[in-house]
């Protein structure tokens, strides 16, 4: 059975209570269920992982290399700072779609740059928790298209 990795970075474990005017009231568990329900009809399993630690996120990306067909990734604040996460995504060669709950472009200027964007095939920003469901649809579509063209079919 195919698997995708739903990966969330620092502070996203606090969703539901964290700055609700910015991030809404939906919890990370709700989001994980949402993404699984998009993947269920396709027979795709979702492995959900959240960490507040950069190295643990790097490890999760490396592990996905052998198990997953793609990654939905909200790197949280590491989006704007982490060369290590950027290199991990580039290193495993899995398709990755980047998600941000808030519209980072309407916020502080330090949130306007994503070091991960150049290694993602797309980005969804500012659509709240819905962004994760849309990302799941886009990732499945991307994986099936790659398979059709005979690319990156290791998992
Ligand atoms: C989440 C975070 O934790 C912030 O550090 C990013 C992102 C934005 C989000 O909108 O999901 O700047």
C-alpha cells in the first residue's frame, strides 16, 4: 500500500489553541484525519509526524525515502531558516508540497522567504487547515502523473 508522509514542524502541535486568530481552531489531530480522509479512497496511508526539533524532522525525511511516495510539509518557523531541511528534501528526491496555514506574505517580512520553496513542487499558503486537504489532493495527483511518466516510482 502506498504511503505519504504528513510532516509538521515546530509549534504546530499547539494548533487549536495557538494564536487562533492566525492559525484557526482546528487541531493537528483534526488535520491528520482530514488528510487521511482525502487519501482513503485512493488506498493511500498517511504517516503523520510532528516535531519541534530540526534534526528529528531531518531524520523523518530520511526515513520517508524508503517508505513514502511523497511529503506534505509545514516546516513552521524552520521554513525561513533551515538549510538542513532544504537539503534533506533535495537529498531524498521525493516530491514535496509545502503548506502554510497563514498567509505568510501578509505577515512579517522574515516570513516572506521560504528556503524550502525551491525544493517543493508547489506551495499552499493562507487557506487555513483546508490547505492540507488541497495539498493531499495535489500530491496524489503529482505522484500518479510521475508514475504515468515512469519517474520516481521507488515507493
Ligand atoms: C507556521 C509557523 O509556525 C510559522 O513560523 C510560519 C506557518 C507560518 C503557517 O502559517 O502554517 O511562519
